[in-house]
C-alpha cells in the first residue's frame, strides 16, 4: 500500500508514466548527443548578427528559419549597442551558420536543407549585402545571410512571405522603389536595395542551376512544410503556417483574415510565423510582429492580439521582435503562456524592461517559466539590473529545445557559442508538455 502510494507520488512529480521515451543522456562539458530519429531538435543559433533557427524534424527533414547577418557598414554594428559576432570574426554569420549546421545535421558535411523559411526581409533575418560581401559562384551577385548559407548547403525549397510579386509594404521590385532607395542618404537604404536585388538573382540562379523550388508561405496551411521522409510514422507532427504577408490564420480549415491595420504596414508586421506541434508539445515562432502601442498598452488591433487566440497556449515560444518594447503584450503573454521563452537577441534593447516584467508576471499567467537568451548584452543587464538573475536561466549561448518522440517530454540545452566545439553548458528539464 505504502509502496504504491510512493509510486503514485513519484509518477505525479515526474510524469514518468506518460513518458515512454527518455531523453538521451546529456552531460555538461561534453558534446551534445546526436539527434536521433523520432526526436525534434530546435536549435536557436547564436551568431550575434541576427536570427537563425535550425530544426531537425522527427524523420530527419530539416528546416532553417532565417539566416541574419547585419552588415558592419551600419554605423552601430560594431558599437557596444550590438552583440559581437560569435564565436569570432574569422567567419561571417552566414559561414558560422553553415559550420553549425554541418556539426549537427544528421548528414553532417553532406547536409542539405529541405526547407528554408525567411520570415521577412530585414538584415537580421535574411542577411545584408555590402561591398565586402563575397560574390556567388553561381552568378553575378554578392552573398550574405541566407544567400551565403545556400551557397554551401543546397536548399531544396525556399519559402518567403511574398514570392513572387513582392508588392507589400510597397512594390519592392518597382522602378520607383529603386529610385527612392538609390537616392537615399542612408547607407541602410542603399544596402537594402542591394540585398533585395541580390536575393532575386540568387533565386533565379538556384532555381536554374540547382533546381531549388520557391514558394510563398501559404497562410493557414499545414501541408506546406511537411515531413518528407517518413510522414506516416510521425502522424502527430505538424507545422501550421500561422501568419505572413499581412494575413493570419482564422483557426478554421485554412481560411485567413487580414492582420494589417488601415495605416501603412511595416515590414515587421508582415513577418511569417509558424506553430510546430508534436503530440501534446506546441511551439510558436513569429518573426518580428508586435503587439504594444506607442503608449505601452496592449494594442488589440495588432498582429500579436489578432493571432494569440489562434496560436493558443504553447509550451515554448521565441520572443516576437527579439523582445523589443513593442512586443509581448499583456494579452499575448496571457494567451500563449509558454513555460519556455527563447530570446533571439543581438541588440541592447532586447528585451525592453517592461517586456521582461510582462513575461515574468504571474498575474498574467501562473507557474514557473524558463527564459533563455542568445546574448543578453552588458548594457541591457545594467538597465534591467537584478531582475536579470531572477528571470533568466541563461543569458548567452545556442539554445536547443529537444523534444522526445511523440512529444512526450522536452529539454532545453544551452550550448557554448564562444567556440567551435559547442559543448553543453547547461540542461533544463525534462519537462512535460501541456
Ligand atoms: Zn528582427
């Protein structure tokens, strides 16, 4: 009797009975155990130059979401306001992403990427062309970020928010836009034009020479990014396209609705976002959408507020807009209520002080939560002060969420971003999904 009581308490505390699969034995200071079939690995790569998240899906299908590389010709890139490139300046961010994928991809140096999703057309998500960037071996264009990754690691399907017409927020291929950007006094505008023009040349070259497919994100669909090797073995795995290009999923079939307010939409608002589900486990990543108005209040006509009920509660989420002050509204935080938050950060305003307060507020939702940042800068720590220690479980490193088969449990593993070994620095969980 006593024994069975002890067993029941043990099961309640550990959730052991529901976890048929165990996590691979992971040891601090050692190499990360390799991905195994049935597991879902979600690597949030730390380069200091923007977002890059590499996903190995349960049957070995691979997905890269974004490959940022902010140019050093921007006035603030090399100041204390921005993160340093990591692990070193010996390679560009795009090259470090390649190095990272070669280390952890199931096929190592023979890696291919089955899918690449570019959430939106900003330098910290797609790369940025300046006159120091290498020229592609496939054509007359320079490479940075995603175009540099794809140079080495073949991409089978490229998905972005707007292929092929690129008419929002304004016609990005029009002569007017070109004239305006060329005439601008800001180097950022001129680099933006070069980046987009190189991106379109890259598309053509890779389509022609390597058979790369290109698609616009089909908002509402769960049939676009799919397991390509053994989908029937993992029927409880799905990727649902939540939003992109100003459209959001209604939550019903694959019907969509408009997210854009009457005023002029910005690039961030047009970001693509997806929800990854595996059994009971759910995860959302949504690019740079926002949810807080100019006065610091929840903006109920924002993308965050419109999408939160459709996304629903999740186990883990990345910060929208890196945790900028316009993101993670009260309503959004209360609705998604993740246990694990991942901050893909590269600037000293990531996160805003109030953003951190909202995320940590047990008034907004109860329970312990775990926060991880790719790089919380010294300036940010100075501003936020002692709250940093209370809030964060790690403030630097590559952040891996590893989900066991059938989504039965998951761990968060922090890997060293200061060297090429990328050994395990800390381990959290296993956690039970919701
Ligand atoms: Zn961004």
